[in-house]
C-alpha cells in the first residue's frame, strides 16, 4: 500500500470509528442544539443593549453562535479527541508498538483526526446549524465561494487544533499524568477560540492577545471568513503559519520523545 493510500485508509477508519457511536452522536447533536439556544438568547439580550457589539449586527452574532456550535466537536475545542488515547498509550508503554509501524507517528494520528473531524462536521455540525437557520434570522452567505473559503479555513483550523493537541499528548513522555496538560489546553481552547464569546468583544490588549494566539484559528477566524469580517488571504496565512510552526514543534518533540523511548529500552 502506498503512503497516500495508507493515510487515506487511516482517515477512513477514523470516520467509521466515530460513525459507530450513534447514541453519542445523537446526544451530541441535542447538546449542541440546546447550548446553541442558550447562547442565542444570551446574545440577543447582549446585542439588544449594544447593537454593534464586536462589530457584528444581531444576525451576524446569531450566525456566529450556530456556526461555532457546528464546529465545536469538529475542532475538539474542549479536548477529548485522539490526545486522550495517545496519552494513555504513552503512559502504558504501548506507544512503542506505534513507533515500530511503517508510518509516521504524527501523520498517522493526523489522518485519523481528519477522519474523525469529517464525521463530526456531518454528524454533529449540520443539524444544529439547520435548526438555528430555521429558528433565527441568520446572516448566512449565498456565494458558494464564501462557503468554499470557509471550509478551507475550517481545514486549516483543524490542523492547528491537531498540532496543539499532539504537543499536549507528547508532554506525557515527561509528565506523570498528561491529562492535566490536556485539561489546561482544553480550558485555553474554550476561552481563546471564541467558543463562548467572539474574541472581537474582548477589550483592549486582552483582545489583541487572544486574536493572536493559535486557538483563534479554530472558531473565530473561520466564522469571520464566513461572515465577511476577515480577509480570506490574511486568515489563511495566519492559520497556515500557526499550523506549520506547531507541526514543526511537534516533529521536534516527537523526535526527542522517540530517542527517550529508545534510551529507556522501549
């Protein structure tokens, strides 16, 4: 099997794996929809008081709510993706088996995560967004090119998300329990991705810092592309730069961790 076909098979396996969890998917759709409703009415109250809060009108703000709910599981904003399994494999020593595979460790887990994300987009993302579009007046674009640019931004954001979580998981080589680092990264994802509130609403230096951090590539940047509130090229450059930097850091840490396993006799 060629290298490309190998990783395509891993991605397909990731898709099929999550497709088997039908009850969990249904529960996730329900949760995203309910949480979306809570946020939508909260946003309505906020935007009634300040109609152009964060530079959005109310329809844009509501669109932000439902698109962010569609992306929540896709981006694993709060964690709970492959990183938990990888941390456990490092803790038990099963990672040594992974290192003997005729495949790159980073690309193997990236391919699987892409398959997972595609299922989450279709399985948990579409229904809440359709519900939101039927229940509220949203500012969804009619230009298919805008949607295409949005999907590219989602893909780039997913790579950034993977790269962050891969680094967090590899930290388990040096920590007694990597779950603490994963939980901390999850908190950063909740706060700095724009999951709860658009980063454009954050005041002063806090807003500038939040928008410059890699987590903003997960939700804030793709949604702004869809809403026409951000330049497409600038967004792609921002996301791509963070993806390259974080993947490179993961590659370095993977190399150091691999030598650590060899030295210890793994």
